[in-house]
């Protein structure tokens, strides 16, 4: 049992402690606000306050978790125990940076609530983030901090029963366009019949080049993978699918894959057009399953509106927390955590599972050759395996139809064995 003294238990403190101790460490804890509380031998007693307390393991407390509003934070990056940190002090604490505020700042995506530049799709830019600094480079720094914290606690009590984490590989697939030519609404988005491959596909003389699902299932079963397929069911916008959501050919593919987990891929304007429930209901009708997982098309998310809408629609877990243009961890963490609504200053039951790599990054944002991509992959694998984290890549069937990306998918599978 861990006892934490802090002068005031706020919603932010409770949320962060739940993640650190209950979810990540798997250790029971309790708070005390009693300043007269005395450390007892059979418990690990932590002092989380702005001043050192004799007989306790002392962790510096900044103001962030005591606040209830949103304001610009003074962020200065330094190093403690060879780790990049912020919210630090020069005073003589056992941990001289506010590890709980650091964790909360990243997991809550605090910086995304502050005024910031957006890209052409209205998305938060990766370059805005503190994690874009060279000290972090979108590493899983939250887990690095927590593994350091774990070792410090074991020095106090070597018998603490920490949860044992193991490396996990969870491949995910965004099916934006199940087909290149088939399944179109000819009045809205007709295929290019002047393309030399189009008519042979329409006349059933050739298979559609994006229809790689049998090959994909064979690979998945070969490595005994447990993937998630996210389906886009809208052709309403130019940035949405070219395949009609009413296409029976598309429905057939969805049913073929429904032995695996299926999620909704909300369309480009699902939130402003208020169509998320409609898209989710259609997918549930096709699969005869309740749909509880999602990933937003174009990774077009915003805090807190996107996550509030998901919760209202019955989504329980979302996989959108990633950047389109860089690899790595948007919240500095590979493992799932609960969405905390900073505006409402409360936690929710919606789980956020970060993703960390996407094939489309190299097709549309970074022009790297295969060797360079594989070096990047090796870095990601090394980081995640070192912390026994969760590797969640994003693949697209239209890109996997290309030898380059199919080879990368195979590289993932071999490295994850």
C-alpha cells in the first residue's frame, strides 16, 4: 500500500494518481490531506507538496494540478537522472521535478487546449508540441519517467508488487477505400473508365488492386495477429471514401473481416455534420455487432469536442491519438489512458489508445526510401520494447497494395515475434 500526503486532492491529482498507481503500476494507494500524518513502517509514504516533509519520500509539487482553469504554462526543459523533464525545482526533493504534473500535462493534452496554429485540415500541428523538441522527439517519455519512478520506489520497499508489463503488438487498418474502381456511386464519384485497368476490373477480368483482403487475412492468421479494421462509411466529402457506403461489395468485405475486431472510421466532417451516430449505426447493421472502437479519418481530432462526441455516441475506446506527419507518441505514452476533459475538469470513461506509426506518413509527408523507413521502425521497436509498451501502427489497404508497404508490414510482423 502506498499513502500519498498532499495538502489538497484535486480532480487532476486523482486522475493522475489513478493512471500512475492503479493503471500503470497496479498498486493500491490512498491519499491523506492530514498535515499531521506520520509515516508508518508498513506503508510507503509519499509527500507530494511544495515543501519537504521529514520521514517521507518527497516529490516536488508545482501548481498545475492544483489549478482548475486553463492557462499558458511556463515550460523549461532540463535533465534529471539523464531524462528530459519540466515542472522542476532546484530544492532538495527526492524527485526534483513534478512527475505527476508532467504526466498530466501530456496525457490530458493540455497544450492542445491552448491557442495554437492549425494545419490545412484544422489539426493541431506536431511542431506545436513540447514533445517535438530534440530532447523528446516524440519518445514514450511518460513510461520512461514512470519506470524511473518505479525503481526509486523499489529502493524504499523492494517487495512492492508492481504490475508486470509485456511488449504488445496491435496492428490496425484504416479502410478508406476498400476498392479502387468497384463499389462507386456513379452519379457522385464515378471511376475513371479511361484508366487502362478500370474496365478489366469492372468486367471482372481482373481483381480490383485495392482488394487485398484475402492476402491480408492470410498474413494475419500466419502470425496469429489480433488486428482492428476501421471502416470509413461516407462518400459525402472529397476527402472521404470513393466507395459508396451503400455498396454491397463493401458490405461483403466488412462481413468477411468481422471475425476480427471492427471499428468505425468517422468521416472527414462527421462532427460538424453530426453524422457519427449514423455512420456507426450503419456499421453495426452490416456487422450485426455493437461498435465500440473508433479512429478519426485524417486523424482530424480536437480537444475536447471530438472525445465528448465519441462518448455521447457510445464509443468506448479511440485510436486517433497520433500525428499524420511524424512517427512517435503524441502524448508521450504507448499505453491506454482515460480521456480527461480539462474544460470540465473531470475524467471520463472513454479510453484513448495512442498509435505511433502510419504508412501514409511516408507516402504523403516524408519521402524516405525503404532503408530509411526501416531504420525509423527499428528505433520505434527499440523504444517500445525497452519499456514493454504497446506498438500500434496504422496501415491502409490501398498502400499495402504496393510492394513497398507490404514489405514494411511484413517487417513489422517479423520484428514483433
